[in-house]
C-alpha cells in the first residue's frame, strides 16, 4: 500500500469537485470535514451540488431503519445524475461512507451497482488510494476495522479551512463504544472504544483557537469514557482533559457530547464545579425510566442511578440543565413502564430532549426479542412523550425572557442586520448589531421568544469579554 499521504501526480492541476452529504450524528459531521481535508490534498474542492461533482460521498447513518433507507433513495437520484454526467463526457464517482457502509458494505455493492467506493468510518485516510483503485478496477471496498490508529493518519485541518468553519468547532477525542446496548448498532459500526492522546487534542484545540474558533465541543460516541494517554504517562479522564483545555488561550466555551450516565466520574463533576468555560448544559441520554426495560437494554444503570447522577451535577453547578434521548416501544415495554419514563421526565425537567420509536436493527440482540409493541401504541406513546418534552422546552425557553444571558455570537442571521449566537444552553439568540460582535461573548437582554429562538438586545453597559458568566436560572 502506498505510504500516506498518497498523491496522484495528475490531480493537482485542475481542481476536481467534491460533494459530501452527511446524515446522523456529530461524529459524521466531523468526519465529513476530515474527508474534505484529506481530499483537498488530492486537488478536490467542495461544491454545493451533487450534479456538477466529480466525486459524491454519502456519509451515512445506520442508527434507525429510516436513516439507513435514505441511502438507497439518494443513490437512486445519484444514478440519474451520474448518467447525465456521462452523457456530458464527465466521470462522476459515487462513494458510500459512514455507518451504513460499515454495516452493509457487501449489500450496497449488490443493491446499487452505481456505487464505485464503499468506505467505513475507520478507513477515511485511505480515500485517495480507494479513488485510484476504483479508477483502475471499477470498484473499491474497504470496511475492515484497521489495526492502525486512524486518528494518527488524518491530516490536521488547514488554517483556511478552520476559518471557514467559524466560531464553533468539533474535536473528536474518542471514537467507538464498548457498551453494547441491545438496541444499538454503534459498537458494530464504529468498533471498540479508542481515545486520542491528550497532546494531539491540545494541538488541535490550539490550532483552532489561533484561527478564531472560540467554542470547542469534544465529541465521541461515548465521550466520557475518554481515557487518553496524558503527558504524564497516565490515562486522563475527560474532566482532567477539560481542565487542561480550559487553559488554552482563546478557549471561551467548552462542551462535550455524548455522555453515558455510567461514566460520569468525579473528575467530570469537578470540571463542572471549577471551570467557568465548561457550559452548564449536558446531553445525558437515559432511554427509559423503567428498570426492567433499562436492564433489557443492557444499560447497566437503573432510573435511580440516573437520578443520582443528575443530582451530583446539580450539586456542583446549580444552573446546569440537561437534555436526553428516549426510546419508546422497546420490545415488551408495557404501558406502566412507559409511564415510568414520563414520570422520570417530569421529575428531572429537561431543557430539550430527543425521542425515537424503537427500530429493530439487524444483528443487535433486541432485534431477536419476540415481544413487540404495536406501531399504533408506539405512535401514541411517542406523541405523549414529545408533548411533555415540548412543554418543558418551552417553559425553559420562556424563563429566559426578561433575563440577561451571555451569548457567543457566531454569524449574520437571515434577517438583514441581525446577528445570531448561542446561549450557554445552545438556544439561538438574535440581536440587531454590527457584525464585529461575531466571536465575542456579550450579555443580551432577552425580550421575546420566536419558536425556539430568543430575541433580545445587547445589554447597554456591556464590556466585551471572552468569558463572562451571566446565566439564566435553570
Ligand atoms: N452514544 C450515545 C448515542 C447513540 S445514538 C448514547 O449512548 O446515548 C443516539 C440515540 O439514538 C440513542 O441515544 C437512542 O436514543 C437512539 N437509538 C439508538 N438505537 C436505536 C434504535 N434501534 N431504535 C430507536 N432509537 C435508537
Ligand atoms: Fe449505542 Fe449504548 Fe454505545 Fe450509546 S452507549 S453508542 S446507545 S451502545
Ligand atoms: Fe448514525 Fe453512525 Fe452516528 S449509526 S448516529 S452515524 S455513529
């Protein structure tokens, strides 16, 4: 195999066009950026439309049936675009990346002859070689879990690319999952948990902040299982990593996602207590409020364990707020067990939450479970849960009206003259102001709420600062 970075000598003269469409989680968004960076070295530039692209990558998600089926309908459309390109004498290559590629690589090749390249999430650094192989022999497929650490092979983003990404950026610190919840495909599509070394994360964050990024979200499928090698030769937990990153000049806000209730250790709680840069908003999925269902899901925690974790966060930081994920209609879920989920939601009080109907995934233990919940019951339960969550979210947003909150401004809004940013709780906040407030954290007096957006005015006596700490009561 050619040593990385491989360069096709003919490719550097005329830029080729690359179009990536991403589905699924933040990890896929991050990976898409890394694919762009990798292929920039091959002379590819991004294009907004698939039709004029030389390479189209579908960066897919396998988490629920609906998500994976999208791939095949999209491939149908791309087949037409590819045929049209061929009529114009252009060669369009189509690649399927992401978790469907990993889970169904062979099947994609059979079902969709239009696909030239199938590449799993662990092999993106091989994209240049795969393109070459596809050119030479028609097709290229790579979905093996590699022996080497893919993180070591991916290029650092270039400063220009970072600038284009704006004020807020993701940094992968961990990938994969060893939890094997019985409903979930992630341990099969992303493999075992791997943590990046602390030094590499410090390098990434330093480079990002030197190029104008102010907010860093550390991402991982199970981010608080982080245990990367520290400079002292020990494995560092996430809390210690956050403490270190907060010292990097220019880091105004830190976040992390997605965490698991079982991996909340004292270092993470201490980070929330001690670091003003660490935002008081935690996505902590619980899935269900019923212990029998949690056990059948192999979550390895009870509803009370989860309540205690929430209490520890709240004791450390009084203004902390939470979001969560829920699954309704897991095999055998009774009405009483669903009510336990509603009771848990009522008791915790979320700022936001996502809820899903259970979707059986091939190869997972839950897909073999015989008892099922009818589609009608699932719909009904999802409706009730979403109504409750919506009412909590609206109440949380309404509570901001009349208060002054810190907003990190990110970009010009669609309405002329308006600038939009985010509060500590990721609520979008709009003000009329000059674009030079972009990149600053400023106090904003919130006047009203439009759907999910807060509308306000810059607080009169505001002195710009990178980190200030006015927050709304949660
Ligand atoms: N790593 C995270 C998130 C995993 S996927 C965690 O551990 O929580 C995001 C969400 O999708 C999950 O939290 C779960 O609520 C949902 N999900 C995963 N598999 C699902 C399935 N088979 N059916 C329905 N929802 C599912
Ligand atoms: Fe999936 Fe569970 Fe791992 Fe989350 S913790 S990625 S839900 S197996
Ligand atoms: Fe989907 Fe894979 Fe993310 S299945 S949610 S893209 S890890």
